[in-house]
């Protein structure tokens, strides 16, 4: 037996049709005046409005927090590092934040990716940052070091 073959044992009970004459009497079981007593009275279910008000539960326009955070990577070029740092200085996201080159995103210091636009003559040591291949080559050519998180 499969789901489409299952049939109920008894017939479903038909709802009473109210307000069509017969022995129901004066107001036909609808009470007196008011919206519910009129024909075609349909109400929007209130629970739908509650779901719309709380998008974190479900409903229209819901985006998970993880996806939004993962997309935030701050991009810096070698030219900005050349301007703001002295030779031999260590560069990591917290140092960049202290110098005011990056801002916090959702109260956290974001990931930083360094791209190869511009030239560098200073020997910089970069830690905990994503670095493009071109930027890595330029930094190492100038006598600097790149540690961790290398990405093209």
C-alpha cells in the first residue's frame, strides 16, 4: 500500500451551512450584528503577523548571521601599508585596527586581505592576514615576511 492509495474509512462530516432559511431561526446561529455575522467574513490569521515581525524565527527576508559575517573581508593594498608603516614593523588585523586603517564589523576585528596594488620598499612582516600571490611576491622581494593564511 502506498500513500496515494489510502482512503478514509468514513466520509468527512460536512459543516453546517448557516443562514439559508430552514429551522435555524432568526439570526441563523450567527449571533446579532457585526462583522462575523455578515456573508463572506474572512479574517487574516493573527499568527502570520507575529511571524512577519520576528524574521529570525521564519518568514520573509530571513538571512542567517553566519553568511553575512563570512562575506566581510576588508581589503587593503600595499600602497596603504607603505604609507602607514615603518620598515620591520609587524602587521596584523589588531595593529591595523589600532592605526585606524580598518573598522570593527559587528564588534569584531574583521579578516584582512592584502592585495598587490602599489609598490613597497619596506621590509614588512605580515601575520594572520590573507595575502594575494602578487602581494606576497612584492613583500618578499622587499625583504619582508608573510606568515599564515596565504590565499590567491
